[in-house]
C-alpha cells in the first residue's frame, strides 16, 4: 500500500484514543525484528503506530518493547475509531442520577460497564483479532472510557 492511499484511509484519526501526533505522507519507515512499518502516528519517547508494509495491518510499537496488533487493517482501525468516537460522545452525554440517590455509584458503574461492553462488541464485529487480548489497544480504550463515566 502506497503512502497516499494509506494517508487517505487514515484521514481524520486525530480524535481517537491514541495520544500521539498523526503523521503526514510520506511516512517515515521503521524496522522492528526485520519487519518494515510505515510510522503513521508518534508519541515521542513512548510509542508509535505503524502500518506493516507487507500486509497493511496496524501495530503499536512501544519504545524498547515488542510490537502488538492494533488492527488487522487501516480500514478496520478507522471503523474502530468511529465506534470509539460515538461511544465517547455517549459517555460525555451520560447524566448520572440525582446526587441524593443512594445507589449513585452502582448505577453509574453499571452504565459504564454497559457502554464498555457494547463498545467491545462493536470492535469485535469489525476486527475480532483487535480485541482477542484483554490488554489490547482497543480493550484498554473501552475500559478507560467506562472509567471516565464513573462518579
């Protein structure tokens, strides 16, 4: 996949859960264990997101660590990013019960859990491999979004 096609597939990613800066084409190339990646996003000193040149899959590239799968393709990443953005808007719009409610924490926690579980189901429908590990990029993002709803 050439850089211009990749850049067009990833256009508009900046609103997702990755804290780094999205890069413009042409992308810097980086090799890890003999595998060539196009660096599409960077969080200097912490990590990068790279697209494997051989198959188009998107990987997290932590500094001094092993690459981990984020999505099977750039298109799947964009679909997960859109699902995440919708869930983030739902989380932001959530209105907790009145403060006098004695079950306030339980109600908010149940709503947060429901949002996280629904989001994980959306991710799985898009790219099951991306959420196969509970510590994966999207699983952690869904969990943290739920935490943001907590009271």
